[in-house]
């Protein structure tokens, strides 16, 4: 059964009944449940009746009609619960217009599910790829609200995404733990942080954890500059060096290659990731012992931090307000500390990159952090 609540006089302009769908798509993060809870609480307190349909495994559930009507019990006690109660999957945007193995038109299937359930709105939580498909559905005539989820913080049109701060905390803890063993053994340690295309997570975790060198996808590195920074620390009596390296970090030589040539080189590489290649080159040039630590998917796991819980509650409430007032086709962003509705068509497909000449980079360099450039 769905929700049945008494009408709230504070929302006299609201419809007495709403049917919404919810799905979480792409990589998981710690605060997805908190965001869904915020939306549902904001709606349930202001409607006479509410039906919430949860789609399992992201867009896959919408395509193949795998859903169920959720109850108030589904949203109880999930503010602090990581992951997503609906499950998720990656459905590449570029494949959305390509029929599945049985010839099914995915976009038409999603629309049919939406209309079959007579939904007033579909709330979609996800990152860049998820957002592009959300905008596609908006263009197809569906009422869409998007909530910006990603530990990468790379969604254009919002200052911060939920999941970002929780991931910073975990990556920073990894760097903190490395400090003691690095100092004890006078070694060079590399901590590889998630982030294929953008380096916000590595930048923030690196600065918070006191990394000496930070390598980002947006700032191609010169291995000789990295070696100079390490040797400079050695000369000053600091026998260890810590590098925070984004998994998408790239050398200046590789940055000059075409996408095709770079992909071919990476496929032939004997290194598991860029961090191991950097480690091998440092060891070769300096003779120092180098160790690599990869926190990996721990950065997506665990409970959301308090900041993300508050952020998601606010974003969810703002999304509910849009739905109550029949305002669709927006992402709910956080700009200058305030929630704001941002037209999906203005931001879908855009990445928010770290600018190499930004103030935060200049400030990091001012205190001696090297970016290998």
C-alpha cells in the first residue's frame, strides 16, 4: 500500500494525490537513501495521499518494469544507511537509443512504464550519465526531477554533490593512516583516489590529508617534477613523501596522445593503474622504496557523514517542493549555501572540472604542494 496522510494546511495549493517514481542509477554512494528519504518526507507531510514506486537497479527497473509500491516503513531508519535500498546499475547513455538483445526500444519502454503507473513525476538520483538520460526523458515529455549524486563532485550547476564529503572523509582517513607507516620507514607512499576524469576528490582528500604531491587528471604531470619534489623533501630532512594520485591522472606525454592512441597504450600497459606506473618510475629514478595503497570502493561505502545527511535532507525537501508545485525538468543544486532549481537542459552532459589556474590550486601550491607540473 502507498501512503495516506492528512492534508497539511500549509500547502493549500498542492494536489491531494501524487504518484511518483524513484530510481538510483550509476555508481552507489553513501547518501542515496538519505536523499530519497528527504523527498518522501517532504511530500508525505504535505499531501493527503502519496504513492511512491521504487524501480530496482536504476534505469533497468524502469525499462523492464521491475518495481514495487513502497511504504512508509521503507523510508524509516535509512538516513544513516549507505548504499541504496533500490539497488543500482550502470546503463550507459550512449546505449539508451540502442535496442537491447531482444530488440526492445529502451526509451519507449521507459515511457510506457511511466504512463502505465500514471506517474506525476520521476525522481532520478545519479551522476553525469544518469543526468543525461534524465534529460532525454524530459525531452520525451516526462516530468523529471534530478538529484546530483556522485563522489566525484563533477556535476555542472551545483557547488557540491551528495556523496562527495563522505568520500573525502574516507580517502582522507586512508592518507592519515599512511602517514605513520611512511614516516616510520622513510618511504614514498602513493594513495590512489577515485576519479577518472576529474580530480575534486583527490584534491580535497590530498589537501585534508597533508599529501605532499597531488596528481589530477586536469593537470598532466612531469615525472621529473615529481622526482624534484621528493628529492627536495629528502634534502630538507623529511625522509618520506606522500602522493595522492587520482586514478585518472595522466602524464604530459600521454596527454598529447589521441584518445585512440592513449586507449591502445593503456590496454598494453603491464601496470594495474597509473599509480603503479608512477611508483615504478619514481623508484627507478630515485632508488626510494615506493608503496601503493588503493582504498578503492571503500570510498563509496559506509554511512553518510553528517554533512551529507544534512545536504540530502535539504536537496530532498527542495525536490519535494518542486513536485508539490508541479515544477519539473530541473536538477536541484546547492549554490552558495542555498538549494536552487537548475534547468536540466542547461547542465546535462557538462562536467565540472578542476581549473588548473583556480584559486584553490594556487593556494595549495603556495603552501608547497606539488602538482607535478
